[in-house]
C-alpha cells in the first residue's frame, strides 16, 4: 500500500510541476516582444520581372566535383567514386570496402 501512496504523491508532485511550468511559460510569453512583421514586396518589384522583356534561362548544372573539367554525368560519378576510394585508401579502410568500390567502377 505504501508504493501506491508514494506513486500517488509522485503524480501530485508532477502535476504541480506542470502547472508551475505552464505559469512560467505564460508569464514569459506575456513579457516577450511581439514577433517581427515581414513586409511583402509589391508585384512591381518582383525580381522575376526583368525590364526590357529579356528572360534569363537557368544555366545547366556544372560539374562541382572537379571544377574546370568538362565531364559527363557518368564520368562525374566515376570521378566521385575514385576520390572516395583514394580517401578511404589513405585512411586504411577495410579492404572489402575498397574492393567493393573497385567493383562499382567496372
């Protein structure tokens, strides 16, 4: 029966702590600064509307793995695997992992 009493006491203590934390949160919200108001830009100043009627076309994605080299997507992926392989070799990684990467390169 004593366990039940101690459990009930713990529940009451937890409920009191919850009420105290809610009270603190209410006070903190009431005393805080209001959230910032964001200003919407008018349609005339829309950066997508370029005067003169010229449209900008997005450039194709560039090779970010090895800048300066013109690689196809497949070559770029192979270069990435090779760089990972070299990095793992330098870090003395597990040989099975290295062989798996070599298999991928075939």
